[in-house]
């Protein structure tokens, strides 16, 4: 069910093929991207009626779709909201599915090289660098990162990238700030059945 007040939903690992369209679901609009040959990736963005109006206010621009690291990994949509003073606020919402690193934790996980990982980061960087200077990028996604366990970082300091409430071992790519690791939560192990 759709939660009241949430305008934007992002999806990763859709595992659908041959899709690069938008679909209307009731009053919502759903943008999908998954190349025909891509069996593991696929990304999407779903907009509520309010966000759909913001997309239409932005001129209903065609979504940006990026194929990198052998997968359909990035989709971005531009929205234009109005603030209480009726000023325009331009947003670029991205849904990103980053590749696993060479030390992927699951035996069935396809492993990607650092070059492929950096290629995805470059695609994100290209999108952000080509935005209008007044457009705010919002990047959501599955970054396939293991963020660490224990006291590997100086937790509690203003410069800390990872909080003390994390659940897994770290990987080699430590270029990520993880705000959710600063708050306690239940740990749920997730499974992917093929």
C-alpha cells in the first residue's frame, strides 16, 4: 500500500527485461528501465499524484537512463515543486543500483571489477554535472555496500562516516556516508530466491 505523504518511491533489482517506458498505475506514474539482455538489474521510480504534477510542471521531461557495468543501473527524473512562496524548486531524482564489489558476500552474486564500479560512479557524476545549477540532485539506491562492524571508524565524532549501529563487515569501497547506521534498529537478514 502507498504511505500517505510519500511522493517518490525508488526501486532497484526489478528483474524485468526489455522495459524503458513509463506506466500509469491509477494516479501514479511508474518509470522503468531494464535492457532486454539485463537479467539482474533494472531500476524504477514511481511518483505519487503530487510528484506526477511536479514532473508535468517540469515539462514532462524524458527520464535519463544509463546502462553501465553490464546493467540497467540508473534512471533519473526531473521534477519541479513549488515552495510556499510559489517559487520553483527543481529536483533530479535518481534510482541507482550499484554493482557488487569483487568481495561480494554471496556465492551467487556476480562480482564486478573496481573499473565497473567506478564506471557507475562516473555515470552518476555525469548526470549531476549536467544538471542546471539550480537543480538539486536526490540519489537513492541499492549501493551494495557492506558498511562495517565494530569500532573501525571514530563513531560519535562530527567526521564519522559510519555510526555504531551497523550490522555487517566492511568492504573495500569506503566512499559512503551511511546516516541510518547512527540509529538503533532491528536487524533482518534478507534473502533473494531465484
